[in-house]
């Protein structure tokens, strides 16, 4: 029996996913793969104070999030290593798509959590929530080819 595309939204880490990341005991730099699917129209109901005066697309709301976030990312030692347009998957459920894909490098897990918990950074996270229909974040650790 084939398993169909599951319509569950994932926007934020859970306590369990934070624990799993910490349990990996990553020593040194790592890269976070971000796969993002945008809403057609941004939904600022969770952060009405950030809402622009007129309705904007999910992509436009995410652009606002990126402009807000980059200074905090850089000050934590992080970098955007890859930023690309996505689309429908090549291998996977036919109806699945990821509109934007990013690779974000951090010097350490501690630097990542310091960045992610910075109060000034958090003040703009509502743009991300308004923008996204769904997302995935996968922590990656470089290794040598076998």
C-alpha cells in the first residue's frame, strides 16, 4: 500500500526535535537545510503588529523575514551558503513542492541556539510564520566521501 502525502504543517521545532539535535553532540560547524513552502497570502493573525497595511504574498512576507534576520545571523557567526528557488519534487510525492531552499551554516549548535533565542531576532519571526504554509529543517554535518 502506497503512503500518500501527509498534510501536516511544521513551522517550528518541538521540544523533542531540540532534544534530538542536542543528543547528536555535534562538535563544531554544521549546516541547516531549510525547505520552505509559502502561503499564497501571508497570514499575520499571530503577529498583527508586524502586518503591512495591505495584503502581501507569503513570499513577500518571507523576504521581510530574511531582511530582518540576516544581521542577527551574521552577528552570531552564521552565513547563508545557498539560497535557491525550489519547485515540485523530482523524487517524492507528486503533489509535494518546496518553494525556497536554503543552507545556513553555523559555527556551532550553541551559536545556533544563541541566534534563535535572541529577543531582537525573535521580534521579527512573525514574518516567517505569516509567510509559511509548511517547512522542514534538517541539521547536516559534513563528512568525507567513503
